């Protein structure tokens, strides 16, 4: 696996190296059912969120989480 990965990284445009990497990944997933199950779980669609948000009015902002400043323009000075 490492050789195929290194070759694909070294030559990103090399379709033969990409094909070799895909083949190696398929082989590993075929040989290891537990790995295949873990990869399938990682690639599964995320569950739909039940959260809804609504903003109305000029300058309204909707967000779930923010760790910074939200500047809506206007005459504002921001200092940190």
C-alpha cells in the first residue's frame, strides 16, 4: 500500500499510479472485512439535521457557532 500511495503522491497526474493505488485499496478492503466496514461508516452520508434557523430583517445573521467577529459593515472599529 505504501509504495502505491507514494507513487501516486509523487506523480499526481499519472493515471497508472492512480489506478494502482485504487487497485491496492480495493484489495485491502476485500481482504479485511472490518476495515471495509469502518471505511463504509466513514463514507456514509451524515444524518439529516433536525435543526432549523431563520433570520429576517436587514443585517440579520444566522449561525450555529462562531469564534470570531461578525462585521456587517457600517461604521465599525474592531480591536483584538
